DNA sequence: GATTCAAATTTGTCAGACAACTTCAGATCG
DNA sequence: CGATCTGAAGTTGTCTGACAAATTTGAATC
C-alpha cells in the first residue's frame, strides 16, 4: 500500500532538508515496485512536504500536515458538521472578512467594484425570481477579498467559499426566500458594497460584521461574543 | 509535464462526481506515458479532489482548492518569497492574530495562560543567553490561538507558524540579539500576555497589532496601511 | 423479466530500459 | 599544490509492455 509508505515517511521524523532514501532502496524496504514508490512520493509532493531534484534525490521540504490548512470536522464518510464546528469556522471567517472589507474600502479599484456589482445584480435577479444564488453570493465575497489586492487573502476567501456554500444554501432556498432571508442578505451585501465603494473602511468593517452576525443567526448560531475583537455593536 | 495535466484537469470544470477520462485516453491526449498520468492523478488524490476505484475509473470528489489552503509564493524550484508576498502573508496574519488575541482575552483559561508563561520563560532565558527561540516564539502565538477555545483558529495558527518561522529567524539571530530585536519582541509578547491575562480584549488587540507592525518593520516591510481594519495607532 | 456468467474495460502493480541530470572522484593543466 | 576539466556512477523522470484485480457490460439462460 502506498498509504503505508506515506505514513512511514511521515513517522520517520526527518527534519526539513533531509534526504529521503533513494527510490530503489524504498522499493526493497517495502517490497513494492518503483511505480508505487513514485506515486507515494507524488502525493507527498502534492502535500508540499517533499521536493525532488532530478539526478539528486528527494528532500523533505516541510513537516507533514503543515504544508496546507484544512477545515476539519466530521469524517470523510460523515462530512456533516456539528453546530459548534460551523460556529468556529464562522468565527474564523468573521476575523478575516471584516478586516478584508475594511482593506477593500481603501484599496479597491474600479474593476473590483465591477465584480461586486455583477454579483449583486445577479443576486437581485435571483431575489426577484426566487432562484438560488449561492454561487453569486460566494462570488461577491471573493470579489471583496480580491479588492484588498492581497492574493493570499483572495485565495483564502476562495478556499473558505467552498466550505461556506453549504451554510449559504438555507438563505437562498425556497424557505429562505419566504422567510425574507434572501432579501435581508441582499440588503447587507448592498451596505457592504456601498461602504467599500465610498472608501469608508470602518463602515465596510461594520457592514461586514453585521452581515456575518446576521448570517450566523439565520443558521441558528449564537455569535454573541465574536465582537470581542472590535466591540462591534450588535443591534437586535 | 505532469503540471500541465493537473492544470488541465483543474480547468476542465468537472462537477463533483463526474468521471475523468481513462488513463489511456489521457495518455493520448497529452502524448505522455501512463506513468506520468498516474503520478499526476496521485497528486490530485493527495489534494482530495479526485478519487479512484479500481476497475471503474477516476472521479472528481471535490473542486480543486476545496480541500486545503496553502500559502503560495515563489516556485517549486525557487521557494524564496518576494518581499511583497511576505507582506501579504503578514497582512493575513494581522487580521487573524489581532482578533485572536482579543478573543483569547475573553475566553482564556488558566491552562492557556500557563502555556503562554512557559513560552515566555523560555524566550526570556534565550534572551539572556543569546540563544535561538524561534520555536518558543511559535509556541507562544499558538498558545494565544489555543486560548480562543476555537480549534479552527488554533489549527490555522499552527499552520501559519510553519511559514512564519523563517520570518522570525532574524529576530532571534545573533544580529537580532545585538540589534535589540529579541528584547523588543519579548517586550511586545509580555504586553500581549498581560492584556490577555487581565481579560482586556481591546488591549490585547492593540498589543498584538503593535507586535505585528513592529515585527514587519524588523523585516524591512511597510505595514502602513494594515491598520485600515481597525484604525490602530502606529506610533513611530 | 430476472439471473448468471463470461468477456471487455479500467485501475493497480510489476519489470526492464533509457534519457536527463547531479554528484564526485580522478586526471589534467597551470 | 591548487584549480579545472572529464567521465563514470548514481538518481530521478519517462517510456514500454505486461499481468493482476476489480468493475462494468452484455449476451445467454432460466
């Protein structure tokens, strides 16, 4: 099994920079062919903890598990998350997105505003027709992150969006439309956009905070103490 | 190139559950052997966005980038980062850590304070002996994140520590000791701890912000506009 | 129509070979 | 003696062909 080899390499406690045994040696040690060894090393390379140089060898680049960040929770078989876990992810999102909105207000360029406008228009249409606009909701928040002109922030938001799609679904569901959730979310989005377009950093921060707090409430979460970070007023 | 294939598969916008072309087909399409195709697929499997079933085929399990987040920068061949990229990462860190410090001030328990004290004591010893304390520096920041009682935040900080170790190295280098950087960093850490221990959320936020701004300056970065997120006063 | 079974298909693994590149010891030259 | 060049050995990257294991498919059968 390739899995076995990966675990062995991970457990070998090789320090970054250390050279792995040659493929030939690993073949003998595990009694498998070079193809299996190479595929296992491919996975380690994808994880970022091994780098290879042709003619030289394979070297440890980072400790396993530290090359990437994953949102954990549930299991591969039962991926549903506990409310507590959703709340924790939302809190992480709160820290990033409120700050990102403020930065976006300072740095946004015209093309960023265009992206936001496009997403807003589409959500408005979905609002009128009762359709699903989760993808556009994602796109709006990614556009805000992109407006910070910080690629790392945009990538992080893109990453988070996948995990948040499921949490956005209720808002845009038929029930969400009837409950007025979609309309409420749209109003919050408009406020965020307005502040960013106006270059109002603290306003954008507050608008993003309000949006996240209300979005959490729509999911039945209790975001009472998130505001500790910046004493945001949470009007009921 | 295997890289090319991965990008093609990623760009093909296959929906989760969709079946990939067979290995044989991909071989013809890219003019490479099965070994190359299989290694590329191995990496996609490691990324979690492809799953294979023997005798059946390969299927898209998730969208690329969904499974994990990693800090990008440089190239696999030249992993050194540009100042701009380091600055971007610092900005992301700024958003997370200042908020985390504030939350930690509200939620910290005695055991969290103990972890921070331990790291502080070790850094104090390193300060006296002129030794390296990058690991303890990491440990302190992870302890702060742990004090938020939010596992996702702690995991994120643990993940970031890997990328930040290199940026902390100058502070604890012999030159850093001579320049007074280590002493300065230690003072900043003490302030953060003091605010968290006192349960002062806004004070912890400000102390963390000041630490990050100064740390960035020690690296020769320009953190002038980070404070847009919360109007932090940056005294020169 | 439902079941059974065998053939075709596909992934997983093995073996050997060669190309591209790196490394290093030894030869060569100043 | 020291620096430089050379070539052989070692290592990863890729190719080819083959077989095993699992799944899928379709025809034959009941």
